[in-house]
C-alpha cells in the first residue's frame, strides 16, 4: 500500500510539474511577445515623431540596415538606420548617433535626414543629463531640438555648427552648455556621415525588418 501511495504521489507531482512548466512557458512566450510588441511600438513612435506618416508610405521598421561605421557616429554597439519611402523612393533616412561627450555620459539620439541632406528632425532617446538643466534636450522637457530642422552641412557653416557661446547658431541652456554643444556636434557628424554614404543610405533596402 505504501509503495502504491508513493507511486501515485510521484505521478501526481510529475503531472503537476509538467502542467506548471507548460503554464510558465506559455506565460513567458506571451510576455516576451508583448515586450517585443511594446518595443516595436515605442520605436515606431520615435521614428514617426521625425518623419510623420504623411511623408512616407512604408513601415520604416521593416526597412532597416546596420550602420557601416559605428565609431564615426559615436555608437558603442551595432545599430540600424531606417529608410522612409514614398512611392518606392527613399525620401529620408533616420540615423542613430551617440554624443559621448555629454555632461554626465552618453546621449543617444536619432537624426532624420531628408534626401536633400537637410535635417528632418532630431530626438534624444536616452541620457543622464542634469534634471532642470541639461535634460532640456529631451523633447518632453523642451522643443530645443526643433532648432535643427532644415539645417544642413552648409547651413550654417561648419564653424557655426555649435552653441552661441562658442560662436555658433544654436541656443545653450541657462547653466548648461556642455549638453547642447555635445548634441549639436553629434547632429553635425550625422550629416557628414549621410553626405559620405549618401548613395548607400538612399539605395532601396529589402523589406524584412532584420536586414544586415
């Protein structure tokens, strides 16, 4: 009797373990899928803030390629750039960039560049700048980054692609010059990268969402 009881309990425990494992696995897969969807939604929202829907007819997340020169853009890891298309023609690209010389560390941003080489828009994705001072590069704090719109390599000239304190055209923040200077220089380098790689960046990328 004791042996049968132990055997029965062992079977029940085994079944319980199988069911529990299945539930956990199902929950994990569902959660992982939800996290992936949330990340994709956040990425799409950031891209659309720079290139709105009325300017393109493709899903930019499905038209991405890896940046060929991470170091030039300050990137510390492999990242993709995105193409905005209209009637199967690339009208703009969105490049990732990192300003490594922020006041308290890296400032990660994306820079939208129109086909003609002018800035379509800029958004800071992450930073650790001082609250109330350097954090004004964050669009939720101020619209300072809108000052880059329509600027290009020749407008203004290279020497003026910095903050006003340094003889440039971009405003600095009260009590904070390092942060806006770092972002300004990073945007300029993104424009230089675009100019040097224009043909590649404007070539139609295959639609897959995970291109090399």
